[in-house]
C-alpha cells in the first residue's frame, strides 16, 4: 500500500516517475502541482510536434476532451445564481422548440448536469458520418433532437456528452450569446485563463500541440496523428484546449470564489450520483472526497491522441493539472501516482 509522503518527497517521487514514463514514450505533455495558488512543480516532456521536432512546454495548448464539462457546469451555476436558470426546470422551458416532447418535458437541468437524463451520447455512426458538418451546437440538436429517451430521467447514471451539449445550448438561449463568448467573458477572463479556447481545428492556434494515437505496440509504441478523429470544433461537452497553467488558474479562481459564491461552489462540486470506488458525480465534476473532506474534485478528459486530468484538493489546497498529447491513460497515470502520496490535512 502506498503511504503518504511529505511534500518534498512526494514531488521528488513524481518527478522521477514522470521522467521514467517519458523516457519510454508513455508520457508526453505537461505536469503542474500547486498549493494555495503557489506553483510547487511544473515541467513539460516530449514533443508537441514529432515531425517538426517542437518540444512540449508549459505554454503548450493541449486538447482537453471532456474537461470542458467543468466550464459548462460553472456557466450553468452562474446563470442559476443570476436567477436565469432553475435546476429543477425542464429543458423545454429554455428550448421551447426542442423536437422531442419527452426530452423537453421530462429532462431537467439537474438531470443534464448529473448524467441522469437518458438523452444518450453523440458518438456513433451518425456522428462520424456528419463530423465535418457539425459546426455549431445547434447542428448537434438538428442531428439528435428527434431521438427519444434511453431511460426515465433520474433513474440512473449514464455518461452523456449530448446532455452537456444541450447545457451549452441552454447557455446560448438564456444569454443570447454564443456558448464560446459566454465562457470567454465569464470564466476564462475572470480566471485569467489567457490560453484556453475552442477555436475550430481549421484555424491556426499558436502553441496547440499535435495529437498522437497509438497504432500498434511491438515493444515500442508507434504513433499516428489523430487529425481524422477530431470534431470541427470543441463543444460544451468537450474538445477545447488549455494549458496546465490555465487549469491551475481555473482551480484557483474556483477555490477563491471568483466564479461562483461559496454556496454555489459547494453545490457545484459536491457529489450527487454515486459511482464506483468511493466516487460520486457532482455537476460537471467528479467528487472523490471522503467523509473528512480529504481527497479531490475535478474532471478528466480523453480521446485518441489526447488526455488530461485536473484534481483540486479543497481541504489541503493542492491542485494537480496534467495534460498529454498521446492516448489515455497517459495523464491519469501521473495524477493517480501522485494522489496517494500527497500530504493531507486530517
């Protein structure tokens, strides 16, 4: 069993482990550890562009997959605070012309935030046939809006990217802004996240890494670009990009209530749906805290050629951000190694 270490020993063990994994091509990306807003460890490894020989750096923008769900959930809670959205209201209150009646009348905002809506996912034959044409959040609703419920809302947990995409549409309908503009103005700017966004893949983004997915293993991984798997643009369900420094700023802004009130922040991150292994799902965050409050809240993201993890430890003040431009579980492998070694405030 792994034992808790003091801070210096935990960081030394982390450094040695990441160096080892990077040396055998099982990690390429960036790692940052902070406490109470002060960076304790930050380093980048491997290449952002293997063909061009460009190394990863702390300023490299990595695709973050489902980690965008944290930003979407914060956006919804901000609108709840403002009195513009009700957690118990049905989706149809905000999307009055939603095509499927059952979804519009039975699914609440709470259901969407907790993956208990029964609205299904977006990945499958329809998505891959239309990948290049899905350019706005409304395009996804046009593709999937007629679809019925997979189960009675609230009856069980089933991870739903489409549910979080619908939350982005709610943000747009309620505010009259695009989802991207709202998040930029109300999350990225207050948190001073200057390197995060969701610009389309066909636009040049400085310092955005290439993504590499494994195509086989014969003693050493062989990599190919993940370009043909990427959506046209990230959505409220995921697919944007960020840096480890920006993710640390987001965590700091959240803990210091720059984005939400203390009460709304606790509502955001407190578990509501029980998962496995002592974990529960909150609103766009996983809650891995024990009864004494030790542990973390956050969210990971992963797809071919990308992996990320943000773990925020509200009680001890630690923040761990890991981003990789290779397949999962490259990032989680790092955060899971450090987690049991970090000091706790008991």
